[in-house]
């Protein structure tokens, strides 16, 4: 029997195990998927143990996405550009192959919900960390843009924008003033997540009606940022779709099978909503 895993710290809250187990069942694949709590200083040992114990592949979550790179044999183009791995596949000869499905997962969830035949110009990305960079590369690859970056630490937004053909950067204050001109806004910071559950990085109430506003957070189900955007006429999208699609892409890379994402998004939404 094959087995897969997710490694992170903390890990108990992860919904990946039940998601992948459900997909294995639905597709009659005889495999299981387990959460493994790995602390930062145990990462190298954990990687060699997973390999030695015959794990076929694993997901990598906070805080190991970049730290795991020295222990991976080969990276695909996306993981290498993002300098972060969220999916590892153990190849037949034992080679550890590192990939990253986060950005593409976001784009797929956006396209699934809004059936975007065409791409969107004037994108605002809030945040300049790992999530912002992965999502922005995937948006650019899919033909979206120009992309404007805004971040609490402005220098990081400026630096990230330099990697994009049509990237530019604004302070939070200037982004707030210009917010009406964006057609897609993506909130990637951790503001409003988990324990805090309140607060906004910047005020989206000046958006133009019909603007698509996405937040990568899904717990809480609707952040303050997303609620204000919705009340201001935005079409909103929380982070459940991205979570499910990044997992679906991992599942495809491991098994070659495309799992049912719509049903999964619905069932997780019911649970958290
Ligand atoms: P991730 O991989 O989730 O993107 P990260 O790389 O640590 O995590 O990036 C966190 C992002 O959230 C950054 O853009 C950070 O802003 P700074 O660069 O100024 O630190 C942003 N962030 C975190 N806490 C924030 C807060 N309280 N207000 C505004 N932005 C915040």
C-alpha cells in the first residue's frame, strides 16, 4: 500500500489528510495520507526517514517550504523560481522531486469560480512574501497583469515587483487611494487569520463595483477584508478554492488522476462556513 504525508509545524489543524484520503477513496486508490509534525531542527532527519520508510510523496507546509530545498534532489521550474516547495514526489529511482502547486492552485480556483475566458488586467497583490510571489508568477504565466504590489514594508513590494515584466509597487496608503482602478485584488498577508480573526491590511471599501477580490485565508471563512469588499460591491473569493486546487494538483502529480475539486470545496465550505 502506498502512503503519502504532509509535514509542518503546527500540523494538527491541517485539512490535507482528510482531503487526500477522501480522494483516494473516491478514486479507489489503495493509499493513505498522514500528518507528520516536524520541527524546524528535525527537517533533514524527517526527509530521510520519510524516504527510508517508503513514503511515495508528501506536501510541505509552514515553516518548511523554503528550508526543505537543500534536501531535495531536483526542483521543477516553478519551485525553483519561487524558492519554495509544497509538493515532493519520490521517483522510482529514489530521486526526490520538488514542485510547487500553490500559485497555479490559486489561478485554477479563480478560473473555476469566475469562468474567466479572458485574463484580467490591473491586478493588485497585497503582501510581498512567499504566497504573494507564487500567486503572482502564476497569474503572470496565465496572462494576467500588469501587477501592482503593495506591502506593509514597501521595500519588499518594490523588490518583488522588479521580477515582473510589468510590475510596480505602491505603499498601502497609495494603493488605498488608487484601489478603484484594479479589476482583481488578491490579499496574501496573514492579517485576519486564525487567532486574531480581525483587522485589515488596507481598506478595500473604495473598490469599483464588480471587482474580483480574493483572500487566501479560509479560516475564518470570511475575513474582515473580504466582508468589507463584499459589502462594497466586490465579487469575493476566500482561500478554500486555492487550498483544494493546490492539493488537487499534488494529487494529480502523484497519481495521474484529477480529483473532484467542486465537491471538496463544497464540503469544506459547509464545515467551516
Ligand atoms: P507567506 O508565505 O504566507 O506569504 P511571509 O513570506 O512570511 O508568509 O509573508 C508574510 C506577508 O504578510 C508579508 O507581506 C508581511 O508584510 P511585511 O513584509 O511588511 O512583514 C505581511 N504581514 C504580516 N503581518 C502583517 C500585518 N500585521 N500587517 C500588514 N502586513 C502583514
